C-alpha cells in the first residue's frame, strides 16, 4: 500500500443530473460556480471538474457559459488549480455540442471511451464519436482524463494507445455505481485498476451512497478521489452536504487518517504531467 503519495482531490461541483430541487447547494451561475470552486480549493481540491448550466439550471455545453464560468473561477482561485471541463455534457447532446468548451483550451477534459446505460437513458459514445472528441481535445492542447463507466472502456482506451491515437501515461477516472454501469465495490475497483498500465494514474468517483466508501478504498490503495454534488448530494444518510467543499473536507480527513498528504494544485499538475503555473 502506498501511503506517502499525495492524494489528488477532484471536486465535481455541478454536473448535469442534479438540480436545486434536489439540493439548494447545487451551483448554476458563474458566480455560484466560482464561489463553490474557491471553497473546494481552499478545502483541499486540486481539480475542478466543470459543467455549466443556464440560469434556470438546464444543462448546457455552451462555449460562452463555460468562458464566463472559467473566468469567474480563475478570478477567485488563480491559474494554478486545474480546471477540467466535461465533454460528456448531458445525455442526448451531439458531439459538436459536447466539444464547445475545448475551444477555451482548459487544462483537462474528460473523454468517455464507450457507451453505457445511464439509468433509464443511454450515454452514447461510439468509436467515431470518441475519436472525434479526442481529436478536438488534442487539437486544443488539452490533457484527457479517461472516463470509465464499465471495464470494457479500459480495453477501448488501450486499443487506442496501440493505434497511436492515445499515449501513456494516461489518467483514468473509474466512475462506479451508475445504474447500468459497473457497480461500486472494493473487488470491482481492484479488478478495473488491474487492467491499466503501471505508469498510469487513477481516481475513483463513487456515485450516490458509494461516493465516500469508495473514496476511502481509493486512498488506501494509493489512488486519487473525485467527490462533489455531481455524484452525491449527501454528507451522511439523509443529511445534505452543504456544497461540494463539505465532501472535499471529508476526503481530506480520510487522507490524514491513512497517512497520505493531500496534493496541492501545483503537486497535482506535476503528478498529472500538466505545465506548471504560478499565482505570482
């Protein structure tokens, strides 16, 4: 067990599936997103995983809304914390819609390498769509994070490496507990992480009630953690988390208990192979 490697914490602050009717703490506007991002960074997050909304909460991939949100976040946290945009958007969006924020050249972007049942919907990612999104990620000099909702998505990413479309080391996010995707259990995490090359890094996003237990498992196994209202709105059973920062603070406590330091944004950049930046 690796206990000294710093834990990178990603804060997924908004998402596309939860609304203020689910939790009043879900941010919609650029100012709300910036306020929550700043609270998460102050609490220990190094990466802000970003979706945007229209004023009424409707999920959007609009370039201008991302631009406004990113500028607001940067004005609060500076250039060092990592901004990672979603290219998943919301179920049913076209590839063109989903790729709009890449034009802003964020630090990172998600790349889902397969189709998955998503509750009662289908999150469609055929090979043509995957390669089209990857092409736009690379054209804008953005680092991809490989989103894995089921184990076959790892196999797809490795086939793309063999074809020269991707290169290692890659950074993976294992999304566990989505109805229709892979379940969330220690055994499944052990298996899926055994599939990736040794030089790759990985994080875990447990969905709903699995978020915090899977965070503890990831920390114990030397991995990294994603938490936030996108994935889970509760801090404890029946008790709403008062923002994603509250969930970040829980993960910081887990890391401290396990004897692992929490990565600063600068350390996270180095671990993930991103260019160094300074707030000076």
